[in-house]
């Protein structure tokens, strides 16, 4: 029988996209209230790898990726995704989202994202939420899987998450 251990704490991340760049700051502030100070904010990036969200959210979507100071138990991911869905509703107009928040976490080994959508490579976490290992850290770099979305698989995004991983590593040494 294996010994049950407490999991290593992880750094929460949020990938936020919207067609209204003015929403990035208030969304970041709302996330900060729950997840602690923002320790990383990417540049504003084009969101052009899919048109899946165009009907609901409009053209010209932009994305910004944030990481936060609070170390959390990875078991909190389902609750965080449910909470971030409520935040999305807060900014919705006439039932259409103006902002999408992909919540997840960075550990030393991986980037995990939460989703409300099931798929063969996702595990059920509870509360209607699934988890996906989107990137894995191998030989000093994040690597995609065959199911990794093209934007997350890009070198630009992987570098962002490698920078966040370095911050996460420093936080672990402090604790």
C-alpha cells in the first residue's frame, strides 16, 4: 500500500480573453482578491487560433495570462473554476460572455487547466469540472501533448508558462 501524501502546493494561473481590452484590469483585480497579488502578467496577445468564441464574444479577441502569489492545494481547482465561471457571468450582457477565464495551475511538472467540457484526456474533478494536463515539463521545457490547444502548444505560450514556473519554483523555496 502506498503512503498518502499531501500534494505539493501549486501556483494559480488565469488565461483571460476578451474583445474589450478595458476588462483585463478589473478581471485581474477580481482574481487578485481570491488568489493573492498578481506576480505575472503577460503582454496582451492576439487570440487567433480559433473562431469558436466569435459568435458569443465578437471579433478581435485578445488574451492576457496572469499568475498569482497564493500557493494553493491542487484539489481546489474545481472550486476555482466554478468561481471563475461566476465571474464570467458578472461581466456577461444578455447571456453573452464578454470575458472568458481559463483557470488552472502551474506545478514544477505541469500546467493544468480546468474545463466544463469532458473529453477522453480529461479527468473529472467534481462539481461539473474536468482537469487537463495541458503542458508537461520535460528536459527543461514545457512540451505539448497531441490534445494541447495550438495557442498553448506555441513556443510563445510555453515560454510564458516557463517564466511562471520559475516564479513558482522560487515561491516553493521560500516556504
